C-alpha cells in the first residue's frame, strides 16, 4: 500500500478509504447506529464517524478472528492487558466504567457483539459530549477523548487526522447519505 507523503494527499487518501469502508457494512449496522444514537441523544454522524475511523484503524478480518478467539480461549490475558475489543475498539477498563457491575469475562462477550459494542460507544460519546461546553469544540473534544482518553492531549499527527476525518464526515453527512443509499437498495430489491 502506498501512503501519500504530504498531509493534504494523506487526508484525501483516507477519505477514499473511509468511503470504501462505509460500503462494507450491512444494513443492520446502519440501523444500530441510528437507534443507539437516538437512544443516547447523540448525533448519529458522530457515532458513525467514530466507528468507521476505528474500523479503519484496526478492522480487518484477521483482527476480528483473533479477537473472537481471544475472548473465548484466553480471556484472562485480554483482561490483564486491558486490550481494546470490537468494532469501536473499546478497552475493557473503559467498558467496565460504562457497564458497571458485569464481570470481566461478561464484558468481553458484550464487547465482541457488534450491536452491544455500538451501544457502549454511544454511551461513551454521550458521556464525553456532556463534558463539552461549546458546540464548536464538540468534535475535537470527543475525538480526543475517544482515542486518547484526554480532552487536550499533546498534539500529534494521529489525533489530528482522526479529528479532521471525523469533522469531514459530520460536515458532509456521510452517515445520512450512506444510510439513505442502503435503504434505497432494500426498497428496490
């Protein structure tokens, strides 16, 4: 894979990858995003954007298979290392904060389920967005908190690219467009 050298080409390259990734999801994914975002009072565009970005970062089939095997064969190791699991790449410790009194092995099973993982991400985004004072800072803060756990981390290329792609996706209503496209396909067939 050839990665462009300057930042504007790099962002353009990732926008194309982002859109290609959108096409790989089933209708159930889009419905889950719509339902969970509404349930937790967050913008579906933000939830969708975070999930797609996480899928881009670590979402190939091999990783998915290894996660499933790990959950069922070596859960103690995953718990010890506090790894991130599932579509939203949620760390076990972070999920524990959201899910409360579930045992760690139960948390792993919740994280590995796509619909449950989307719900955990929605709950996290609700929590993160509640801490933002101004609407204009929402995307930057939520993006930073989601990928680093810090509201204002030391700036780096990864956090900036993540934020710029999220901002682009939300601004261009990528979720809405993709969702409508999926619905039209279902109605035609």
